[in-house]
C-alpha cells in the first residue's frame, strides 16, 4: 500500500535486503555492515522487492487509476459515532475522493477476474469492510458515501488489474454483518460494565462506469457467514 499510496514513506521506510551469502563469518559481517548502511527500516528479499515494484508500476501506469488518484487523498483516518450504539467507530481508507464521493480499496489477489474475486470478497469479508467504511466516512464527513470500489491486483506477473464497484446487495449484506459485529462488541462492553466500574475502565483506555461486483448468492445468507 505504501508503495502505491505513500511514495515518500515507501522511499524512506522500505528497501531491498543486500544479496550477500551469509554462510561464512565474513559473509555475515558483510551483511550486517550493509544492513547498517541502509536507512530503510523494513527490508525485503530480492524477489519480494521486485514483485512490490512491479505491482506498484502496474497500478500507477493504469490510465483510469492514475487519473482517479489525482483527485483524492491517500490513507485517511475517519472517526464517527455509531447512531444506534453510540460507540466510536474508526476506519482508515486506502484512497478517498470527498467531492464525488467514493472510496477506493486496493487488494492483491491470486486472480483478479470477477468470477474468482467475488468469492474472495465474501470469504475475506470485503463486503463487510466496504459497508463499514462507507458508513464511517459518511458519518465523519456528513456526506452520503455509496460507492466503494474494489481494485483487485493480480499477485503474479503481469499483475492484471480490475476495478469493481461493490454492488448494493453486497453492501446491504456487509452492513448487516457490521451490525452483528458491533452488537457483539456492545455486549462485551455491557458485560464489562456489569462486572466492573466501567467509567474507570474508559478513563484508563482511551456508480462509476465499471462492471459492478456482487458477492455469490450463497454468501448473502448471514447464517453462513
């Protein structure tokens, strides 16, 4: 994400580990010295580094994505109060455009084609995340956000890319899943409140023009999730 959305952070915080044979004592010493000379805090093996760079270049050279990313903001944190439970909610969007408004969410995946990826959306609860992001950002900004655009990127070369707005039915299912999870959290807080002094506890711990994606029909049944 940083390679695509926060290039300055990526440039200073990440790097490629030196390709030095560490089987000998001299090799280990040379490797340690090379590591110390690097300013990057997080280092990747050469193959992983090349994959990251290739994915970044594929995304930034995508005409539609590069055009969209000229308009919005990367990596923004939003807070909102849940209107039902009054619990404070938080999310961090990959990319948001406040004027339109819509949210982009980047995902690497084995197969970015819609028939394969829609199953991953259900399996990994991306529909739930989409609904949550839309509701939190709407609450935080006072604008009605309804467009959550998933951008699946193939993990393997040539790193194919698609853009799929999450469909209304999938958002409805995701929202129901969110309500269930928020309800569980509220019950937990109620349990804490019932057995401890909760006040002390609180003081201490502070539609665009792409193919619309809907999750598979089996995944719309909440009891199966």
